[in-house]
């Protein structure tokens, strides 16, 4: 049996969106070091910092945050990233 969804308070939703934007800004600031760390953690180049930033941005918008064009990743994902279904 599945539990019914638990509604989130609007303030909590806004805070989650802000947290995602904060993490995106941090990832953008220390791109090279964090990208290498993420690749070591994931174990593959297909999911890199650019993909993570895209996911954070998408989730923030789903939570009601305004899209921030300045937070778009500056580097292209690795060529094999399209081959992995993340």
C-alpha cells in the first residue's frame, strides 16, 4: 500500500528552491575541483557537474523558482553523457 503524498508548506518549497540555487552557485564557483570530485564519486564521466547543475536548475524551477540564465553551465557535458540514462 502506498502512503498518501504529504503536502509541503509553501515556505518549505521556497526554501528547497533557494537551496538548489545556492548549490548551483557553489558548483559554478569551484567548477573544476568539484567536477573532478563528482566524477570520482559517481565513477563515470557521463554524469558531471554540468548535468548536476542542469538537474538542480530544473528542480528549482519545478519548485517555483525563476529560471536564472546566468546559472547555465559554462562547459558542455562530455560526449558520452547522452548515452547514459540518468
